[in-house]
């Protein structure tokens, strides 16, 4: 009887801990932890009329939000103090004027700003030319992909024909980049030493990304051809690795077959003598 009471007491003690365990699990859930730690900019603007809350709604669907880049990372200010969130003495920058947008974004995207300013788009800055937000958006910032080069966007300012040709040249290169990276990752998973090729691929990917803001068709074609040539060299190395793997598999299969044949012959010889 005493034994049963002890068991029941321990069971009730454990049962009473369940709410605490559930609370702990909820508090450690990434989404909730992020929600409870929201900066004052989001807390305040989310409850304001549409004109002020829209930036928050757009930001939540952006590449910035995906990478934990919030309001203060661009606009400055104190994200933890509502009274000083928009205080210039706390680094608040506000909204940049159109000519200042490239420098505003270029604080983080240094290489991209350099490529943009050297392009025909950048040379038209302040004279009706597009800025970063023209193509990428201001709060719902879109990731730099070839999908941004499309007729709807480009034809707002000029004919799409040149952009179409540039996109086609880059599309083939991007496909080769993705295919090479996939094959390289497959070899990495099986323990191959891919470090050297990964560095080469990283460098080529950076060169390719620098073409995104270059609107000179001759330069894009020339650089895309160079990058493709280097990617094919990496692909050739990976093909040699593939062949080596296949040879090892064949050699292993032959070795197993020989061992099985020897074992079978030994068995037959032993049966003969028996």
C-alpha cells in the first residue's frame, strides 16, 4: 500500500511540472522569442494607420527580414528606446532623398554600389535614372535574381530588348553555376576535399553577381563567357572525380566477386574431399 502511495505521489509531482515544461518550450520557440523581442519601431508602427504600418508589413516579406535586418539597421536610431528611436543623436538617419539612396544602401552593399555607379543607370542618378529601390523596392526588398530583369520593370523606362539579351546571356551562366555548386556539394557530402574548388566557385559567383548592375551588353557577354569557361574547367575536374568513383566501384565489385568465387571454389573442394 505504501509503495502504491509513493508511486502516485511521484506521478502527481511529475504531472504538475507539465505546464512549466510547455511554457519553457514555447519561450524557446524561435518565432515567439523573436516576437517578444521586437524592436520599438515595429511595435509602434504596427498599430498605426496604413500609411505608417505598411512599411512594416512590406518589410516582413523582404530579404532583409529573412536575414534579421530591421528598421534601425538602415534608418538608424535606438531600436530599444521609444523616446530616442528617431533621435539623430542616437544615429537616426530618416528617409534618404532620391540622389542619396545608392550611398544609403551602399553602406552595406559596397561592391554593388560601386558597380551601380559605374553603370549607365548610375551615371543617370539625379537625372531620372533608376536607384536601388526602383528595382529592389524600398521596404519589401527583393533578392537580386534574374527575375528582376523583366519586361514589366525595364519597360517603365526604356525598351526591354537590350535587357532581354543581357538576361539571356546571364541565364545560361547562372544555370551552370547552380549545376556546378550542386555537383560540388554532392562530393563534399561523401568526404571529398572540395576546398580549392569551392574557393574558385565562390570567386566566380562574385564575378557573376557583379554583372547584375552592369547594363553594357558587350561587357556582360564577355564576362559571362569567361565565367562559363572557368566553370567548365571545374566541371571537368568533377567529371574526373566521377570517373574515379566509378572505377573504385567497379574495382570493389570485382574484388567482392573474386572473393565470392574463391569462397565457392574452396567450398566445392572441401565437399569433394569430404
